């Protein structure tokens, strides 16, 4: 019998689950589009369904735990989702006790960016470092901070919310209630908004010629050296550079790893990001810190959740 954790990544678009072995081998996977409703019931039923589906596909396994990565701040001890801006129907939902009752196995909960940071630190880009930071650039900007090999959660579960570091005091309004958060300048959503703003100012811009602009369009134009698209990525890099400089000075990380779909534009935002780090950090921590792209891609969160599941079962 092989010990497995069923590790789920509960995203706003897809609900993915994988049966993961102790060494991080993914044995089986299941995936469905995330069902949306005003209540958590449909989403919960879908989670139970794909967990059973994935388990059925496995042969000779011993299910030790289920671990779920969610786009939300979580109370990991109580097993409750606190604030899920992209899946608000789950706010306050006690997913752990509900799933433990249904599946009759221990269940653990983690914020998705924290899970990705744990995954990269277990098997990915930051595996040789004790102190690292994960930045996820997607619909929003997520973060996970690992210090002395352990994820930093804070007493309220909100530690590592890098996306809500303020980088413009009177900037664009943010979903968290503040203004000018990093997320409003460096997420994939922000890339599209900033490109549309430029297009509105300059109707002759190639950005203005694209119907329903996406971050991929902006990236493609950037690769073609379009000046307006490059200006958008420069802005994205500038604000990331501001926030990361503060983190380099205050936390002295050995490594920073970038994941999420918008990290694909690495070549286009990195020059300005490095320029800002060069201007704004102490020399010694800036020379030490190494910057990487995610090695585990979409599986970082699933593998991190699986690792957390094994750790919790083994040490409790
Ligand atoms: Zn915010």
C-alpha cells in the first residue's frame, strides 16, 4: 500500500485534485470547472465528487489525509475560510469539519500562495533555501513567506499577503478596501487595466486596436517591442521592485520565486524590477537574494498542500 494525500487546489476557475505520494509523485488527477453558487453547497459537493473520483482511480493506496489550497485567508487551526475575495460564497465556511465528516479522514487547509511557497520549498526552485518568498502573479498578487524552513502565517492567518503592500498612497482602489496595493499594479488583471488606460489616452496605440484585450495580448505586443506594451510591463516591474525591496530589507530572504500566469512576462518586467531593487536595498541582502521562476508551475500549490498533509499527519 502506498501512502497518499489527496491534495486539492480550489481555484476560481478550476477545481483540481491529485493523489500525491510521500516523495511528491503525482499518481492520479481529477479536475472540473469550479461550480459557482451563492452558497457553498455545490462547490463542496463537487469537491467530494472529484476526491472520490481521484481515489477510485488509484490502486493499492492508503489515504492518510486531504489537504486543500484555497484562494483565501484561512484559520488553519479551526479549518475555516475567512476571506475569499474570488469565491465569496465560501467566506466563513467550515470546510474542514464538513469534509472530515463526509470522507472520514483528517483534512487540512492552507492559503493557495502559502501552499505554492511550501511546494517550491519542498521540491521546486527554493528547495535549497531556508528563507524564501513566493510571489504569485495571477488574477491577484499572492505571497508566501518561509522563514527558517517554516511558512509564516501570523496569529490571524494573514501573513504573506504581499499583494496588499501599499505602493501608491492614493492609487487605484483595491478589493481589500485600501488604495494603491501592489496587486493593483502587478497582477495579470492590473496589466490589462493599465494597458486599457494607455489605449484610452492614445487611440493610435496598437493596444487600442485589440478587441477585448487580455494580458496575453499585451505580452505578445511586448515581445514585438511595442513601446506602449513595454511601458505597461515597466510599470508592473517598478511596483514589484518597490514592494520586494522592502521585503529584501526587512526579511533578508535567500531567494524569491515568481509563479502564476503573469510570471510568464518575466523577461519584460524584470529589468525595471532589478533596477528598483538596486536603488532601494541594502547592498548585502540584495547581493545574496536569488530570483527564480517557479519550477512546479500549476502544481506548486497541490504539492505544497500534499507536503503539509503528510507533515501534519506525521507530527500530530
Ligand atoms: Zn489591497
